[in-house]
C-alpha cells in the first residue's frame, strides 16, 4: 500500500485529529516511568521517540486487573451483573515490532476457543499503529526471533516510521486508511527517507550483542525433556527472588488469577495478572504443583521457549524486547537463560 | 460485613462513620460508664472492643478506612495504667508513626486520633466522641483512603 | 577496580584455603556489563567473581537461604550491606555460625537507569576514568560524571563503617558525596497535604505489584508475607484500586520500620522507578526525631524503636501538630 508522510512538528495536531477515531494511546512518560497512556493527560508527555515503554501495550487488551461480574445480595436475592465489554473504539499508536509480535502471541491465547470476550472486544475496537525502531538498544534481541524492527509486521492497521523531520505512515488495513483520511497533514511520499533510516538501523542491528542469540535448541522441535532436566536450572534459579517484575513487565506473559472481593454488599469477581514466579501461583486445595523456585523459574522460561512454540507452530512467546534484561532485580533474564541452556552445560 | 451504613440520612444530613477501637479494661468500661451516666455520644461511632489498645494492628486502621470509615479513633488506658502494664506504650509509638505516615501521604490528619480514657472517665469518653464526630463531620467523607468497590 | 577485585579474590581464596569458609557468596558476571547477578563460587571459580560499579545487589538477603545450607559461606558485604546482615542476625533470621562476613570497600554503585535517562543508549561496555564513567555504545562514546550516575542510596552514603563483619578488607577509595538523606522527606513534609497526596498518588499509581521491593528487601524475611496469605484479608495480586496501592506500600514500609537499615534496595529494583525509600526514610526520620537516633543493624543489643518505649514518649497528636496540614 502507499506511503504517506507528515511534518514531525505537527504530531500534536495528528494526535488531536486521531481523537476522532477514539481515545489515543501513545508511548508516554509520566512520573518518571513510561507506558501507553491516553494522549493529553495532565503531567504526561507523549514521546514517540521512546524506544520501549516500561510497561508494554499488553495492558490495553489485557489489563492488570479487570472486573468480570458483580454479585449483589439483597436479602435472599442474588443479582448478577456482568461487566461491560469494550464498546468505544481506541487508537494504539507507536507499537514497536517486538510488542506487535507480542500481540500476536496473546491473540493466539485469548482468541482461540474458548474466545476470551473481554480481550476480543478490546482487540476489535483497537486501531493499532506500529512504529519502526530507528535506534535499537543493546538489550534488544528481537532479531533472534526473526523480527525485523525496522519494518514491523503483525496484527496492525498501519506501520509508521519516525525520522528527524517527518512521520511516515503506511496503512495496511481499512482502519489504517482512516488514519490518513482523518488528518489533512498527510501527503503521499516516496520511500527514500524510510529506506535510509532502515538501512542505518539495520547496520546497528547487526552489531547488537545478542541479535543473533542462538535459539536452535529451543522451539517446536526442541528436546523438551533434555531442556527440562538441564543441570543449569539449579544455578540459574538459585538467586531468583520470586518476584513478578519479569512477568508483569513482559509483553507476552498472559497468566491470570480470578478472585472474589467482598464489598460488604456483594461480591465482585475480578481477574488480575498472576505470575508463575509467585509461590502461590495456581494454588489449589492440595497445594501448588511447583514447590520450589527452580521449578517456577524453569516454567516461565520453558513456556516461552518450548511449550508455547510447540503448541503454536514454532512461534516463540518471547519477542526479545529486553524488558526483563532491564527490570529483573537479580538480572536473571531471558538472554542469560537462553545462553546457559543453549550451549554446553557450564562446568560446576 | 457491611460497615458502610453512613450513607446520607433521609434528611440529607451527612452522617459520618467512625470506628472506635476501645480497650477492654479502661475505655470500653468508660463507654459503659458514659452510657449508665446517661451521657450521650453520637450513633456515628461504632465501637470495636479489643483486649488492649496494643492489639490494634495498623492494618485494622487501614481496613476500617477501606470499608468506608470516615474516622478512626483508638482509646486505651492512660499511659502507666495499662492492664498489661506496658501495652499502651507500644500503641503510642505505633500510632504516632502510623498517623505521621498517613499525614505524609496526604491523608487528612484529623481523621485519626488516639485518646486515653480510663474506666472512670465516662464524661471524657462522651466529650471525646462528640468532639471527634464533629471534626469528622466537618471534614466530610473519606475519599482518599477508601476502596471505591465498597461504595456500591 | 580490577586491582580491588583481585585483592578480594585473593583474600577469599586464603579464607577458603584456611577452612574459614567453604564457598563464597559474591557477584557473578552477567551477559552485559551492568547485569551481574548474585552467585556462589567455589575456590576454582573465584576468578569469575566481579566487583565493580554495577555490583549493587545487597547480598545479605541471600544469606537467609545460604546460611541454612551445610558448611560455612563467605559473604562479601559492602559497608551498607553489613548493617542488613547484622539486623538479620539480630532477628535470628540467619545462622550466623554458617557465615563468614568479609567487609569490602565501596565507592558507590552506579545506576544504569540514570545513565539511560542521561542519554546512554545501546551501551556495550563501560570504564571508569578519574571520576568519570565512559560508556562505549552502539552510537559512540558517552562520558558522564560518576557522581551523576550514583544510586540514590550512594548519594547519601552513611560512610565506611561496617556492622558485625568478621573482617574487613582495607583498600583506599575516594570519598563519596555526603548529602542529607532526609532532604526529600523534609521537602515533602513542607508541602501541603494536597500536594503530598498528589505526589504519592502519582508515584504509587505506577506500582505493578510485582513485589520486587518486598522480595529484595533484607528486612522482609517472613516465610509467608501477610500480602500472600489468603486468610489475612489483604492478600491481593494486583492493584485493583488506589486504596490497595496505598495500603500495600504503607504496610510494606511499616513492617520494616525500625528494622530497615536504609539499604535502598527497594528503590533500586523497582521496575517502575517508585522512590520507595522515601517511605522508609520517613519512618526513620520520625524515629530519630521522636525517640532518638537509631540505626538498624548498628547495635546488636539495642532495642528496636517499635518494641521499645519510654514513659515520656510524645503523644500521637504531637506529630500532627508539626509541618503543614
């Protein structure tokens, strides 16, 4: 499809104009952290040049906590009130290639039968605009998963490139076309500047320390048992603190818990993110199936590198965004694990 | 347990919900004395009897606010008169630090209070509760430290 | 730094050979220069040990588990870390007889988050040169003053004293800046309640409830936390509401009040950059002002302020009369 361009200085006008399509969520700095937040919130600063937000766009489709149903007690009567699904359209602008792939990963979980109607309603009401990366960081390793961050591909409606002077946009769906039509500042453009940016970024990608991380031992055809029994798990997990910073920062972690909250007048059933790193994860009457941190730690990484790919035609559920690299308090991240398991076992 | 029965009365007048933790040995007996002396205190005050003021975990105070309390007051024996000798000395430190922290987070400082009321001080109990209820009524509803899910 | 690392390794080796300990708890290299991880070393692997500007993790927390294992572990402790271990010993949370604590000098640790915020993108390596940190990055070289990159806790370094270590390694290092650690707390106290409320809402609303602050905290040593206990009535895995955010953080700080050594790990690891140390320091400041100076971990015999009292303690109303409403 054709490529359009607009003056970068007019981004504010674009965001305003996009308001016609619904609420606009942008990479935003607020109070010293970044996330996809609605445009124009007080004290916030939208910034498309942010490489990655601290929080991934996952929240927009699968929020950390959401109400499912309310039970209201009046005498002996129990009234059920189901939570509303998403009804308002919204625009998610500036999703990087890794986070876009992450939406694909989530789609395969939540949109497979039985369809998660809460997730589905949000996906259907979203217009997703991907944004190419111009300056990858050392912690990026999306290329190891076959992702091209200079030309994002996946479940989006348009792809954008931000250069020094302009924002380029290539719509790929009808919804994507509406972005061009709702803002008069777009004009047809040629590929030159985009191609130059891509070439420059690709040169950097070639120098990423883990851009070619060896994943050959993982994926669909991997030897699950050998990896499961790998001696490296013991040492790798020994100093895991069992917190959820990796899972909650991860764009693809999708586990949740469903709980009831007693409001005093009724019961509110909600679901919230859960972490396989927590010791009460999947707690049942008989206890929890993974009793040690080693087992919990192993679960998270093997799920990303082995179990999910085996169930999804080889698609990894790590996208190489590098958030765990930056966030883990003990620095026990995906690269470390993949390296330790990928090669020969370390000498003891 | 539904605590939040403080919805504006039919008259439209705002009725706060106040939780008073009273120690069994002094303050609860003080409340009794207030009653038997026919001294009044507002019905907005709901008393929770505790074995010692020192039994009150900061979580109790926060939970009370969560469930809709507009004010929380702790009453215990006068320092030095604790039934368990020293319990209320610990209470004093704990609540001092907790209240200071709530204030630090920007919660209105008048919403929490500690008063020492002996079993002989029915009049003080009544006066304290009347005064605290007046203060809370003037402050209005607690919005900063309540769980909105409990509101409806 | 290499020289100091070598000195540490050499001393550790001697101690292992003398039988003072059987293994070493230190920092193992990561996959980048900024991501070392706590690690346990046998004598043969001591050459892998790293100690540089990024070995910030306080290893005291890991002593809880390590000291339960067989044999003695040699733990490397920076001055501030040693207070955390001393406090844990005081609370009988570690088996002290299974630990040999070696105090090692520190010249302040670096904060990669600050470096990134100051424009260090794509950093591949770093070196230190006369008070400057030089980053080699994918986009060229970036030089920044070391002081600009120090972790918050190091900006307010308490000094070179150790608490309860078995031995210290002498090594001359430059002095650290000494700022008033209560400056920000005092500034907040000066604000109006509304301003403070707005500040804390802004900060706490970022919380993702990952529990990193709690799990990394050496003072948070409960086998089961009240927030994980379904019977407690406050267990919650997510911040469903503003209230839960405040409740969690007030109680987290409360449960370590009087025991927190101000090691700053909570703020260092927070993935959302919430200045959690400001909650802990508020309690420390209040304790110091109301009940006398107290440094957790410093004195094994001193009664912690919250399990202590004097008949002359001020009334709770006293704190509410200070500052601005």
